[in-house]
């Protein structure tokens, strides 16, 4: 009975922290299943008037597929540096590297009513303005600027296809640092470029 009471006490103390993450939503499934995975959580926290991203890295096993579960309320200013640190850790690891392991964002598929994933393994985030290429900037006021010219969302693909070039254009998608992760996720699915 003494051991049973001790087990119940440890179970009670260890199960007290239920964490919630509000995932972004999309109406399509890109990837439905991922095997051999390590879930990583980036929680939305507030401390007085500040918003913080708290990263739970306990499960970040380099040789597995990483699933990043990011709260959609976090601003890019807060979450992108954390994502960059995680990607750098995985890219620079040599000892246990698995070339086939991918990085995925998780999101809620509203049509299929399931958890879905989208790979971002080959996405390289940079802070600051690009020095060359075609810059597509998504503002906080819901405008799209292509090289500082406003372009309507419905006309963006057509506009980009008509840009003159002697060689293949290099496109940089830039987002206002105060946009939330959820808004930028919706932008990704609102049109196909």
C-alpha cells in the first residue's frame, strides 16, 4: 500500500500541466502521415505585457522527422528566431544525421478534420530585407507589395509571370515581423505561386 500511495502521488504531480496550442488551420491536407517523428512544441506565453515563445525541445531527436507544433498567435518576430535555431541545430549535426529526415509544420485540416503536415525542410529563413531578387512583401495591413508596388492578391501570380528577366527570377517572400504565425500560414494556402 505504501508503494501504491507513492505511485499515485507521483502520477498526480506529473500530470498537472496540460498545455494547449492553437494550431493554424487550412482546408487541405498536404501530408497526412509522418512516421519516425519527434514532436516539438512552441507555446504562446505572456509575461506581464510581453509575449514569449516557449520551446519544448525535449523531443528533438536529430535523426527523426521533426513536427513543429506552433501556436498560431505567436508573431513572426518571436517565432522565426526559434525556428531558425532548431533548423540550424539539425543542419549542423554530423554524428547522428539522417539525410531523409524532414521538418514539418503541423496544422488543422478543416475539411478532413485531422492533423496535417507541410514540409519546410528546404526553407531558409533570414531576418532583414533581401539585397537582390524579386521581393514579395506581405504587410500587416493585408497588402502585397512586389518591389514596393502594390499588387492585388488575385493578380499576383499573373504579375510575377509577366516580370521581365534575362535569367530565372529569384523570389523572396517577406512578411511583416508583427504578423502572426497563423496569418502567414493562411497566406500560404490562399494562393498557389
